[in-house]
C-alpha cells in the first residue's frame, strides 16, 4: 500500500468537497479529494438547478464539471474510485486516511462524504429518479418544475410538512401521504398544515394511515399506488410527480469509531468553525449535524472549513479554544491571539502586518484625495 502525503485531504467530491478543494488549492495547499465514485454527489442526477447563485438554469452534471475543473485549475487533485475505509491519528499530529489501494497522510482532513436520501424502496422509485422523470427528494429544488401539476408528497416529519406546504404554492393539487394518523412534525407546523388543508378550495389533501406501494408511468411518473395500512384498501392517484421526504442517511458508516456521530449518523461538530473532536479534522456539507441540505449551503460549508483550516495550521492550539467573535478567517488583523500570545515571533509578525495594512490604507486615502483635488482644479479651469 503506497503512502502519499498532502497538506489537505478532502473526503468526498460533492459540492461541499469541491468548495473546500477550490479554496484550499487556490491558497496553494497541496490538496487531494478522495471520491468513492465520481464527482458531484447527489446533484449529478439533477436535470435543472435554478437556486444556485449565478446560474439561472444549469444542469447538475454541467455545474459539477465546472466546479471540478476550477478545483483542478488551481492544482487540486481529484481521485475517483477511491473509497475511504478508515482514518487514524498519528503520533506526529497528522491524520492517516486509508483507501483500498493507498494510504494518505495530511495535516488537515475535511470530511465531506455527504448524505443520501432515504428511499421508499418501492417499484418505480429508482426508474423515475432519473433526471426529469418525476421522482424528487427536494421540494425546495424542484417545486417550480411542477407548477399547475398534480404531485404526491410522502412523509410526516418537519421536512415533509414544510416541503409539502412549499409544493402547494406551485402545484394545483398536492396529496400528502403519511403512514400514521399523527404527524411527527412540530405542533406549529402541523397547525399550519391543517389550516392550509381546511381552506376552501385547498390544493392540499391528506392520505393518512397510508403508504405508497408503487410509482408507475410510461417514461415519466403518471400515477402512484397507495395502500391503507389499517384497512388494506388500495387506490391509484394520477399524478405528475412524487416527492419523497422520509429522511436522510449520512454517508458516515466508515467514521463510526473515529469521530462523534449522532444517533442518526450525522457528524458532531461546532457550528461555527466546523471542528470535530479530532484536531485537524473538519466537516462540511450534508453529513454534519444541523446541515441545511442545500447545494449552496454545502458549498459554503466547504469554503468555511477550508478557511478555518488556515487558522488551525497557524495555531494548532486554536482547536480547543471556544467560539469567539474576535476571530475572522479572512482577516488576520482581527485575530486577537497575537496580542495575548507569549510567542515573540508571532507578536512581531502581527504588528508588522498591522503596520503594512495601515500604510496601505493611508496611501489609498491619499490617492483618493489627490484625484478629487485634480478633478476640482480641472473643473475650475475649464479643462
């Protein structure tokens, strides 16, 4: 097994991993992204993306290609078919990342394996999951594509209720299917749902004590088969799409004995710096506790982790410091650690940089005033 070294190892080349890879590589850190399959994560199966800033409409594969190329332009290396089998801390403070073929050693590891949508496991689900065929796991992403159409929504938790209410803003008819009579969502959300259901000419209709047993159609979703779990009665609902909101499964099985996980498998971390319990190991994207499960926020997580990586490399003791508004990953001058440190070299570097920043600001202000005076003189003399 070959041993390879890098400054930063990123596990996962989905949106979070690519975001982290771009910032780490652009800052001239030797960066390697290890991807189990191929870059992109869940968005590789998305036909149209309309809620990512800068693109009015772009396909998942096209966006992934652009992001991956950008990472590689700055020297980041993406290794595909590299499934991580385990991690370990070394005595020298580095982290060892093992794949089936190689062993990677790095000062920093960013965990970005993402998560997968929990499936219903019914006939037709995988078939119509292909881009544009009618099965979706994200109402926020895909609701606009079903404007004035009929859809079936499945689930009973907070996400299911919130996304169903969102769908009702676009679709002409929304059937919410839940296997129980009571919802697991918070009381306030359930009250909002019931208020919407009970409105005159409501677009929402509940199918309680029921499950979806099949999704069918010719090339695209055309109907969903339901079964009442108490009576056994079956029915078919003609529809254009089926939205499934039955939870997420984080891809963190290989991390079970390395970092702290929630009971559902999400990685425990502090929400501001994205630090795990292991020094030098950050987390980003849908695999972490509290993630918003959106493309844009996953990328932002990756960027955030890569920025705080620099803070850790400058000062490893920072890892155990509490959250503080005195720190800014992009602004060294806000880093108060230099003022309290016993390291004369660090203190000297801080004040030198502060002096340089002050001089640059004075020059900028001086140049601005000079330009103003020149314009004023030109105006008075008629030039």
